[in-house]
C-alpha cells in the first residue's frame, strides 16, 4: 500500500495596507507607522505540505498478520508572526517515522504488538515561532525522536 498527499497553499494577504511592521523595521531609525503587506505570504501558512507513506502486510504460516510501514511528512517554510518578520521565519522540515508489528488471535480475543519510532533521524525543528517587545523572539521546538512499543488485547 502506498499513499501520497500534498497541499499547495499559496495564501497571500489580499489587502493589508496598515499592517504591523516587523521588528527589523520598527527598531530601525525613523520607522514608519505601519507597513504594507498586501500580496505577501500569510503567516502560519506553509506554501507546501506533503505526506508519503507505505505499508507492507503479509500473513505468516502460523496465522499471524504482520506489517512494516514508513512515513515521511514535509512542511515548507512559513512566517511565524502576522508581521512577516524574517526573524520569526520557521524553516521547512521533514520527519520520517517507521513501525513494524504483528497480530493474532487467542481465545475469543485478538492481540497485537508493534514497535515504532517517530522523528527517526532526530531532526531538530521549530513548530512555532513568536515575537515580543523590542525584537525578542522565542520558539517551541518540535518533538525529538520517540521510540515506543504498543501491546494490546481486544476481547
């Protein structure tokens, strides 16, 4: 099984003549009272986002149903604040995840077990960036590599 999905979102301000200016403008000598962001990219809106996943399943001779899977998700760059400050630009990033598992029957129930890893290559990325007074900027890091296992029984 192979799945592909993508989004092209070229969201732009259609009319934003009296926008708040970014810190790199407001902290310069004699800054304007407002900035014109008409036609500029909308903040928190990456232009491209896509996902690809694959899953291979098979039944073994002893009746177990097994699988291996892989997933890659990509999000393009975006501005982190409404003023489109270059200081709050969130760079694009891609994350890979992998899983493997098996399931079978016992009695009147069904069990399954799997192991998985998210952000397999331990990519450091920012989920969100914001700004404060006087050009201060802070950010929230995305999730680090996470490895886990799941064991379940359904009756």
